[in-house]
């Protein structure tokens, strides 16, 4: 198997989480937030990122193993 052959699973919840993460990143990059709002969005982005990673790992165990095998060969 080659790296380009890997197919990862993205559930609807993962897709929604990813979109939320991108929207928050855009808001943070926009620079129009006060200090309090910026901190709230940074914390939310951190929480969403952790959630996405957990869900990604949960739904892609086989693919993760295949990826590791490819990278270690």
C-alpha cells in the first residue's frame, strides 16, 4: 500500500467540528476581538482540536496503523 492509497473516515460530527475550528481560526486571525473574547475562542479552538483528534483516531485505527507501516518502511 502507498500513502496516496489511504482513505480516512470523516464522520458528519468530525466534519462539523472541522468547520467550527476553521471558523474560529478565521475569527482569531481577523484580529477584531477584545482580549476576553480572544481567550474564549482560543480555549474553544483548543477543546475542538482535542475532540477532533480523539474522534479521528477512534474512526481511523486501521488507517493509522497503515500510515505508520508506510512511514516506517
